[in-house]
C-alpha cells in the first residue's frame, strides 16, 4: 500500500522493467518527477503537447496522493537547431529561445497545463554539466578527443537496458556520426567545440558547448538530486536520449539508481499517418487553439491511454468538443444547486482508482460521463449537489471543466460571429414569435442564428444557446 493517507494504490508502467509496478516514493515528503520539456526554436506541435498534458495529469494526481511533489520540466535553450535558427534570423540565440519559450508556456497553458515547480534552463546549468563530464572522465566512462568529450558506451555494462535494443540496432537507431576520434561507434558526445561565431563556454577541454544528453542529467542533479522517483517523456526520447541520460547519470553517481520509474507516452499520428514535415501534416498547437477550445484539444489527447499511439483526427477533435458539451451541459443543468464537497474533496473513488491504474484516462472519463448522465436525470436536491461536486472535483484532477458552463457555451474563448447581447435579443424575438404562433418567423430567426454559428436548444428551463462545434 502507498505510504500516503489517501488509501489508493498507484501503479505505473515502468519502461525500464517493462511492467506495471506499485509506486512508492523514496521520500513521501519530497516526491520528485522530471519530464523532458521543449527545445525552443519553433512552435510546439500536437505531438509535443501530449507529454505536457499527460504528465500534467500525473502531477495533479500525485499532488492528491503526496502533497509534497517537486515537478521539474526543463527548457533546452542551447542546441544546434537553435543556433541555426538564430543565425538565419541574424539574432542572438536568447532572442529565439525566449520568444518560443514564452509561446510554449502560453500555448500549453491554453491546454490547461499547469506550470511545473521548477523550469530549469540548460544555459543556466553549464557549470553542472562541466562538473559531471569531468567526473565521467575521471571514472573512465568518458574521454577527450580532438576538442570533444565522448561517453565511452562499452564502459557501461548496463547500456541498452532502458530501450532493450541490441548493439547494432542502437548504433543504427542513434544515427551516430562515425567520427575518426571515436573509440567506439556508439560513443556519444558530452562536449563539443564551438567556432568563433557559435555560442560557447570555457571548459577544461576548450571553448565549446554541451551535447544534448548531458543537459538533462545535470539539471536533474542540480534541482532534484542523484536519484529521482519518476522520469517522463515521449517514446521518441527513450532512445537515444533517455538511454544516454541513464548511462551518464548512473556512472557519474557511482552506480546509484538514477530514476526509479521511467514513463513514456506513445506517438501521435495525424489521420493515420506519421507526422512529418515532408508530408506537410505537422499540426502546431499555436494554430489549433485558434480553431478549437484548449480543453477540447486536451480532452482529445486524453481520450486514448497515454502509452498507446494516438491517431489525431479532425473528427476526434470535433468529438471532444461534443463530449465537453455534454459535461458542461450537465453542469449547466445543476446551476441551481450548490456543490457539496464532502468526502474525498468531491472526487469519486472510482475516478481516482481509474487514474491510479497507470493513468487510465479513458476509464476515468467513463466515470465522468456516468456522473453527467446521472446528473441529467437526478431530481433529489442532495444527490444533485453531490453530483455537481463530483463533476467539478474529478474535472479538476484531470484538468477539465475549468470554466463556467455559460462561458463554455458562449464559445470557450473562441467567440461567436455575433455579440452575446444580439444573440439574446434574437432568442427573445424568436420566443415571442413562437408565442404568437408565428412559426415561420421563429424558424427564420433560428436559421439566422445558425448561420452565425449559434445553436439553440429549447428545454424546460427555457432556451439556451451555444457556439456550434
């Protein structure tokens, strides 16, 4: 059983052991989680958004079980793609990285992603990287060659345990540069020289900059310690990035466990095709949030289990909007009752049990929709108040139902084609026409509203409206 007081047992699929395990932190008073964040040189695509949303849900869940979570998600602000983008634009790299880091934070915030506790920057951790590299050289796990420092893969007998690849696959999969100064084809760069026109830092091996993999290891060591509870990221990072992180951190810390649990979310495909610039099907979050509410995008990402591949479709996004219409519709129907929190802070046990089963969001969402169905037919005031509390409480854990129902139906930030005041006037005119049995005029007004993207619904409480999805 977990050492938290909630009574729930959290199980997570550990990529390292390839099985579900009961999660118990090393220290319940300081639970540590690190997730690989963005490399900020361009807009984030929908595949980048999936780990941000998935691990946001996990962080929300962990905080209910263990209030003392320390969640770090880094920003990679030094990398060759950033250098290239800055050179093309004729600006310092900080101009590029600050711009896209801000856009990333805003775009993910629109999807309901909360800020991490710590957001370390690679450029602020250079000293830690240099220190770690020096220790790896001293222990015989790294070597200097022609201004480069490389990790010596054969020196780590456990290398490959995370990805489960054999040696030939690893060399091919890493697309390694077969450089003459490498002792082994699989060896990877920890430090590389910088030319005069490239960003660089002074080091014992000359002016240069870090390799990508060492950045996360140093940021974790600095902010979370030598051993962390959970390391997360997309499945595309499992090899070589996470494999290399695991190797260099374990060796730099004398064989200590680096991450006790490794979690990876599946790929996002677009309309059954791999997302690719060459195909031209890369969907940017920055564009999607102009077309659909952030909560709908979030729900579409959570409709599948996080470890499975997700097929992103236009219909799937439209379906997510309709699903939220149902949930917000249930809350709107409960507008006349006050939510009663009661036990479990309003979160139904079945909902928590679903999320505690390796973050089973499809099962948790089924519980949420069952609550909505019951709310729509319930007449007992006390039960209605409890259902409202459970809808709001469960929604908060998964990051949904975060706005007022009327705000949602008014367009959820996207806005209708006409002002709300005009809509209300037209509805009043339609109701007057219906009262006078002028059904032709009533139908004409309904059609006018529809042409402006407004769908109206007549019910026992009167006529309500929403922006059509």
